[in-house]
C-alpha cells in the first residue's frame, strides 16, 4: 500500500540529490526524472531560484518526500510514472523537483527532492499538518485511480485537506456533478445505472466503501463517500434515488388504442413544449438558418447518427455549449491533445491566482489599518471573478473531452452499421445478378 513521508532539509541539499540519483539504486539512473529542471543540474537551478528571490539564507532549503508502495504491487516503470503524476498534481509547475525510483529494497519506492522556493512566485512551501494531509490524500487518490492499495486508517488532523483537494480538482467536481444529476433524475437503481453507462461510467455501492464511480473512458476510480461525505454512503444513495417524497408517480388512464392522427397530434404538442425549453436566441438562429432545433439524427457524411437521450439533453444546454464553442475557436483548439494542453495552462493560472489570493488574505488578517483592509478587499474582489471564470473554463474543458469521446463512440457505431448495410445491399445485388444469369 502507498505510504508518504515528508522530511525538512536544512543542510547539504546537493548531497541529498546525489543520494537520490545514485545509479546503483536507480538502475544506472534509468528511473530518474526532473520536473522544471534537469536532474544533472538540479542543485544549481534550485540555488539560482533562491538567489533570484533573495531567499538563499533561509533555514529550510528543501524537502525530501518518500512515496513507498507495497511489495510486488508495482513495477519500477509504473512506480516512476505514478511518482511523476503525483509531483505534477501537487507541485505543478511552481517548484523544481527531482523524482528517482529506488529498486534496492523489497518494496519499490520513490524519492522526491523539492526546492523550498517557487520558481514562479518566489513563495516558500510550508510543511505543516494540513499540507501533510494533502500530500497523502493526493497520493491515495492517484493510487486508487490505478487500482493500488492505500492505508485505510483515517489519521487526518485537518479535515480541510479533503475539501481543498476535492474543491481544487475539476475532475472530481465533474464526476460529482454528473452523479448528483443522475441521482436526482433516476426513478430507480437500474435507471441510475443506465444513465451512468451512457456517459461511460460504471459503479459499485457497498456498505464498506459507499458509492464508487469507475470512469471507463479514463480508467479511474472516484471514492465519493471518502471525499464528499456520508451523503454518498450505501443507504443514503439508495434513499436519494428512491426519494418517495418527491418521486413522480405516473398517472395511468384507461387503456385504449391511439389513432394515427391522435399520435401525430401528441408528438406535435410534445415537440412544442420541448422547443419552449430551449433558449429563445438559439431557436431564432435555427429559424433564420432553416435548421431543425430538435433534430432526431445528426449527419456525418453518409452515416446518420441517432441522438441518444443524453445527447438530446446536452443539446438543450445551449448557453454552456456556446461558451465551449467560443473557448475552442478563440484558443484554436483542434484536438484532444490541444484541449489537455490548454486545460493544464488554465490550471496553472488558477493555481497562481489562488496563491496571490492567499497572500492577500494573509496580509489582510495581519493589517490593523482600515485603509489597508479596504484596499485588500478591493483586490480580492477583482481576483474572485477571474478565478471563477477560469474554473468554469476548466470544467468546460473536461465536459468537451467527455462529449467528444461519447460522440466518437456513437460515430464508430454508426459507421459500422453503415458498412453492414452496404454489405447487405451488395449481397442483394449480387444475388439478383446471379438469378438473372440463371434465367
């Protein structure tokens, strides 16, 4: 099981880096990587960063983080990849880091050396109980994504570390919002399962772990009860799905055979009601361009893809979709790789703005003059909408990725059906020709 330990370093940072990069322990430095620095010149780059921000004489000069895995649970390659993903998640692009995977013991483990000063802002990383909790939470979450074991005992001294991780991680927020939406709409547990499967999810709901969502498109797991509380326990989830107070009970009338005219009239009324729910501006554009506001199918060349229930729901969110379209066009995003690169850039900007906000909040708490407090309040008011907009764009990036994967799958299904139809037509034509010649 994954275990993390953090140590402060006050002397001989160069010696620590040399120990970590030892060729005998890392298979001749095969499993050594640098984040925001080169492993060979990591010490010089870290010292240069300290000197640039006049922090070369600080007491703590670096940190030594150890991430250890259970014996035989991971290969050296996987352990090193997990270490790099762990470092990028926690420290992002703010700190210079050296990651080395040691193979000299029965259990493979990562040694991580972190510069104490940020190369972007010059701020220091502070080691306290909440930060240690946060380091363990991120490590546990990444290990659970890949099906590895973690420590089950809860020794958190600061519960705020959970909230911080779940709040700052857009992926966790996206999964939570999807699940909440389906729990509210589902009429029974099987309906909830079908709705999840349409978006590429599956789940397990047990008394021990509560609701666990498996993201089949990304091969990840999200333990909702662990990160979002007892509202996602086994019994609570079932009670929320079978909400007897608010459940919509169908009123069944007398059984009779509907005529064709009545059926067409019913469809027209239903269609009018659905169009009323769409944004007026979108309907106006559709009328001007002579486009059907609620298409039953979408054309992709020769294939016509039938719209699923989930797709039709997505079509109704036109304000959100229009924002996503503007985001793609303004930033010239043409592929999923471009989208992921852009999302990483946004996450870096959010991280920097949040650091600035924390610094302002710290200064505000320490200030005694009302003028200074008002000044800090104004600056915080300016930062809040920027952070909110960036978080919205990050959420949109995740939703665009999810929708793209969904449409690709539907497109592949439609193309297979089209190919099968063409083969059947060719067989029919060949049979007709053979019969013609027999005559």
